[in-house]
C-alpha cells in the first residue's frame, strides 16, 4: 500500500492475542493520539491482554456518525438552538458545524396504515410525508445549512441496512497532515442496533444522541477498555435453521450468563460457515443479549458481501490487503484472549421463536401454546394473531431470509392455503433492493397473494408503528403479534398488545397461515380450502433451494440503483424548507421549539443540597417508561396541551414525532401506565405527590412548583435504570423536570451516559434506599470534589428529622464526564468550547 497506515502487529508482542475488536481500538489510539497519552493508551490496551479486563480509560475517535430521524431531530434542534445561543453572544452561528460526516436515515416514522394491497407502500409514504411534513422540512434545512449532514429520505431503507449496503466502507482512507491514511471504518450510531454493521467487520456501537453530538463536534468517545466476551462458534447450522435462530440462541445464552454493555466477539471455525448476511443478523441483536457489540472480523465472506452489494473492486481489494497486513483478518483457528468464553455449537440450533414478552425467552417454534398460557395466566386454547409482520433491519436485510419467506409463501399458495381471517400482514424490507430481487424471482407475487405486500422501507412494526389493529378483532381473546423484529416488550409492537413472538420471516408467514399463535406448527397441519392437510415441513424451503433462488435473483447493481432512485424522491425534494444559518422558529409550531437547555447559560447542577424525591421507582425502568415513543393517547394531558394549541385530538401522531418540542416532551416524561411511583402508587399516569402541599398533581406541575420554591429534586430508582432504546429524551425530560441527580441501584450504559450528557448526576446506590413520602435526600456533590467513581455523601433525612447515611458512588466513568457535569452537560460544554475558541467575528482564535 502506498498510503500510510498503523502497523498494528508492530505495536507490541501481545497484539496477536488481543480480540480483533481491541486491535481496532489499538489502531485508533495509535493513530489519533500523540506523546504520553498515546504511549499510555497503547500500554493500557496491551496490558489488557494479560488480565482479559482493564479499568483503564481510552479516548477513541470514530470516523463517522449515523442517526435516524427520531434521534436526529432533537440533536439537530439542539444545534439550531446552540447556533442561536452563539449569535446572542456575538459569535457567528454558521461557525458551529459537525466536523465528522453525519448520515441521517428517515426510517423511524413509517407506519403500516395501508397493507395487503399492491399500492400499500405508496399510500403509507404519502401518509408519512403528510404527517411529518414540518419535521421533515426542518431536516431539509439541516442538510442545507449544516456542513457534513446528509439526510437519506423516506423510502431509502432502514438505517442499519443502509449502513451495511451503502455507507460502510469497512476500511476507509482519510487525509491527515497532508498524507493519505488507510484506517478502519470505526463508527457510532444513535441507535442500539448499530452493531449490525459488526457483521461485516466494521466496529461500531450505539450511543446516546448527546454522546453523538459530542463526537460530531470533534470530541472523542471516552470509554473504559471493554471486557470482551468471546463466543466460540463450532459446527454448522442444521438444515432448516436460519440466521434468526442463531441470533435468538445467542441472545438466550448470553442473557443467561449476564453481559452488561461489554463487547462480544465471535470466533472459532463455525464463523467461517456463516455468510456476512447471517452474521449481521446475529450482530444486530447485540443489545438484546446485553452487549455493545457483536463483532465478526473480516474474512472472505465479508468481501463476498461487499461484492454482492455492488461495491467497487478497488475498495474491496483495499479491505483485504489492509486487513491481512494489519492483523485484522479473521483466522478460524485462532483463539485470542477473551474476558470470558461461551461456546455454541451451531448444529444444535433448531427453528425457534422468542417470547411472548422478552427476546431472550427462546423456545422451539412448536411450543408457543404453553408459553402463551403461562404468560397470559389463562387456559385459553387459542391466541388469535392480530399482526404478522416481516419487519425490522434484523431480519429483512439478509436476502436469504426474505427469499425463504417467499419460497414458503409460494408453496403455501400452491397448496391452496391462505392467511387466516383478521391477521394484519405486512412486509417492510430494510432496503428497496429487496423489491428488485423478490420481483426478479417472482416471489413478490407469492408473498402478495398471502397479503405480504411491501408496505414501505422503514422500521414500521418493529418500532411500534404497526398502525391500527385489524377491525373485528376479539380483544377478549388476548391477541398476539408475530414479527421478525428484535424486541417484544409489552406494548412495543402495539400499545394494545402485550404478547408477541419474534421469529424468522418464513415462520411469520407460517404463523399467519395458522392465525393462532398457540398452534403447534410441528404437529398440527394446515388445512387448505379443499380440505387437504399440509404440514409445515412440506412448506419449509430446503437450504439449497433458498441458496439457488437467492443466487439467481441477486444483482449487485440493484443496491446502488434502488438506493439512488429512492434518494432522488421527488416528493422529498419538493418539500419547501428554509436555508439560512439560523433556523427561524415558528412561534406557533407544536413540532419544533427552541429548547432551553441548549444554551451557554444552562449551568451546572452539581453542588451540595437537600432535595425532595420527585418520584420513587422500582427495578427495570426502561427509557420507554421515562419517555414514551408510542401514540399520544387522546385522553392525556399531553393531548389537552396540543388541542389547546389547535391540534386535532384524533390525529396527534406518536410521542417520538414531537421530540423537537420540549414543551410536549416535558409533559410526556414518565407517561406510562405501567409505571409505579411509590410516592403516589395510585396516582394517574404521569402524576406524583408534591410533598410540601400533599397534593397529587401532574409531574410537570410538581416540578414547576418545586422550582419556584427553590427546592431541588432528585429521582430514586432500583436496578437497571434506563434499559431499552438509546433515547436522549429520557435524560432531557428529566433535566426539564429539574432533576439534579438520579439515585439508582444500577444504570443501563447508554442512559447513564445520557444523564451525564444532560448534566444530571447518576449516583449508584451501594445498598437499599427506602424512601417514604416526606423524606428528603441530602447530597454533597460539589463540582470540585467530583471524581470518576468517587464515593458521594448521601444522607436520607426522614420526615421525623432522623438521618441515615446512604453509601453511594458517582456513576461517572471518566474525567471528561466530570467536566461535562461541571459545565452543565454536553450542549453547554460544546458552546463553552466554541466561545473559548472563537472571537466575536467567528474566526478561530
Ligand atoms: S427496524 Fe427496528 S431495530 Fe431496526 S432500526 Fe428500526 S426500530 Fe431499530
């Protein structure tokens, strides 16, 4: 190679024993750092090899950022507001721009309104554009006014599929000091399923929107050198089993041993039996198995994938040459050092489903009946399927899985079978290329004959945008969803459904034919219109058949052509939008409002104070509890607020679509019916006890009363606070409620980082904290005393005046996080940096 690169193996004798993911981090610190910091980072990573774990922190510089429309809108709103703040301080607003490429996929807002009709995709995208027009116009402003921001319009696909098929280079080049460097394509995304791209050898993981803003403004990601769990794969997948089944098995196994935010890397001879498509399915579910990555190193299958998706031969050659030269090339016989090793024999994996409430509850596909009866606490024989959705980047990005569903549909159709009455069917591939290969093989017609017409290219049912439930559904019978997604928490798929199974696309079709989620599909045959009995094994396509159909329908050029055509979307480009350096806020808008926290004056929330608990919550509070994404209920206070401002109570859209409006999101905080607040256990949704008055009132009102009285507030919770989606609004909502610290037994990784990003101190309780109404909490967290993982003095002051010290630790991982908390969070930190670096004319100082 003529270009410069870091000779990774030459950095130390132990490099070959490091997990490949850590070799990529090693390359990064060796290239982006200098002097003593560089030496210390390299030494720390090499030292990891001796113990398989480390407490040391390193700073890593990704090369790009990926976002979706719901996480990017608030981030871009923040940038617009920060530009205002700069202008108000006499600085040039246009000087504030991301310094890394930022790709935004508009994929999260597509809903399944129309289905089982050939024009469903067209109707749904029209509905989406109408419903989200103001937000989308704002995104168009951002793409015109902010350097480096690229928006991929509706119809271009799901972010992680776009990443696999279009954005990922695996190995890239960059200019540094006038020289051209070859570097790994290390990236971050504001979505927990970002590690899907680990399936093709790109190291990437999910971060909160706030952490992403830090990175896009040129600051590094600071992380402790992660523990790496090695998953050793042996054997070969048994006939009939699919990549989805591996993903569900890995999820179950790793959840059993408990992985929390660590890196996972796959190794061993079984890896070589998997295609890059298979690997990406398994990598995608990293958050479900509790990991930040599910890394598969680069090998011949990676190159094959790049070729199959139309990548340039010179770029593919560079990937191979670089990976082989720098020790990143996969060796199936190597056994690097890992923190822990789990072994999985691929040949032992059978056709599976997971549910009905958690993705880790895998079971054989024919045992759903007992699982449903147990979960529902009912002896009900039948559980009607309300939704059968082939959905999600997880299982629609690999052509093999969609082809398998099509082949099953073809046989079912030939056997005279049809989908049961009352099942809402949909097919939402991650990429518009899918329409091309399905059509080339004619499988689109077979799927369509069973109601699986393409409803669009976006997240749809996977994110809960499943649209209305089918009419005539008997809700007394506990309807169930079957989907090829990755999450099935109660209410995730649809607010009225609390039972759902995750499965491969062909199994979704099979269950749709049965219409009953409790049906034993192994033993009970389907009955055709003419009375013929057909068993699932007769419908299930053979592996060779799937491979042959995939190979004959595949055309590498499809990927680029379909993407470019969708990117050219005339309806998107026809949306009128502003173009100035500052965004002109519409004072009447109920979608976009300038947020108060994106300003230089935000101020630190650290200090020594005595606080009222605003809420006292239990274990497993998810970010969905803290800041819902689902439909805004017409009978809620949020609805009243919007109706007062001229909105139609019957068309309020989902909470996620209002994340550009802090006034709505403040009222949406903790709007979840299943949340129990020990201060007021029977309170209406999103209410709490205002202790001084003894009244139970809306949370936002209680927060306002405390604020006016000058009383600080904190929040108390149990274990795993903030699990679920990476959602910076969960932290922003708490900041708007005035919460200065969250005291919890443990935190989920991304939410903890988001709390810090919003200037809220996360405190890890080392024992139990039983708070009763009237108790107050004294916290001594002065800015100059705060250190990473330092003990913090916390005292519970009982209503009767008695005092009880509570052992607690600052859940602050790095010195950089301490600085963020001192500045009041990421946004004031970026602004304060900008004011330090710029003079009033906007010139670099
Ligand atoms: S399809 Fe599902 S998992 Fe994939 S990005 Fe969308 S919401 Fe996330």
